């Protein structure tokens, strides 16, 4: 495939700007790209004409507002369900397990997508179903990554409904569990919502590094042993990272 040299060079200029280099002199750009100053000047003027580069009174160049405009347009078009569905299907096909995508709505999680696994005998979940935060793996993820003030307010009048003998029933135990979730980046439902069902869940981050959803996998205790469950944890975490990257999330460092 042929490369349009001038376009390639213009895009390389935009790539030079980052958190450490928010403003650049034309001599810096020329030096870093190995291009003659006159060539760089022409490229900058073209980018400036279209709003992708700006120049201040000191002659320093920085990224233009047109990039912000296009970036917002891209973000508005990133539907989390659309971005994640292919990854959910792939994970379910590879493991045979049922996979869910869940968002928070008040004191509950809501299933917004589900892929039924070929090995799964679990039929209790459906898109639109609500699930408690304290007794579900996805709920624990969503609660764990809330802002502290938001979580405090939510738990003021929270009801710890008992579903099985393993259900968490006090705020102290719930908060301790959430600390483990933040530390390990994974949450467990150890037959706390349904007898015979264990679930695992991981966070989904967006471009602003905020947790906006959780991805989970449901397994039967009789079908998946502890070692197999840990293998599924690794697959789930990898899938959560792929979805997060699809939403614009990037790790620091």
C-alpha cells in the first residue's frame, strides 16, 4: 500500500505532542523528525489552517482544538455494548461459560449484555435483570471503584438481603471485601447469590480511567474446580483489558 509522504509527516508531527511535550518549537520538531525546517513549517501551516495545530504569541506550537472536537465525536460513538460484544462472544466460545456485561444503576447492577456459554447450565440471568451489589461479583466491582463519597452515601440505607448462607450481611464485611477487589482487580461471588453458582468479575475502564462497567463469568461449582476457576480469572482479566482499551483506556507508565 502506497504511503502519502506529506500526510505521514503531518501525522508524525501530531504524535510528537504528549504530556511531557505540550508545546514545541519548530526547531525541536525539525530535529526530532529529521526534516528540514522549511518542510516542517509548511506542514505546520497546513495543520494550523485546519485547526489541528495552534501557535501562541511566543512562536510555540501546540495541539489545536479541532483534535478535541474530533476526539469528543469519537467518544460519543463508543457504545460500551457495541465495543464489548465481540470480546464477550470470543471469551464465551473459548471457555464455554456464560459471560455478562453489567453497569451500575443506583444500588444495583443491571445486565446490559449476555453471551450464553455452550457448557453452561445457568439460566437465571437475562439482559435487563437487576442484581444486588453486595452478593454479586459484578456488584462488588462496581461498588469497589466508586468514588468514596458516592459509596458512603449509597451504603447509608443499603439493605443486605440474604440469598444464601454465604451472603455478606454487614457493611464492615462488605467494605473489607471491596478492599480486596481493589487490591486484586478481581471480584468473586462464592455462591452468595445462587447456591451452586460461582462468579468472577473484573472492571471495565473508559478513556478517563473511570470504571464504567464490569464483565463477569458464571460457573457451576460442580463443573469448574478451583484451579480451573483461576485459569478463567486470567482470561477474564485479559478480556476486561481489551474492552477497556477499546473504550480509550490507557495504563500509565
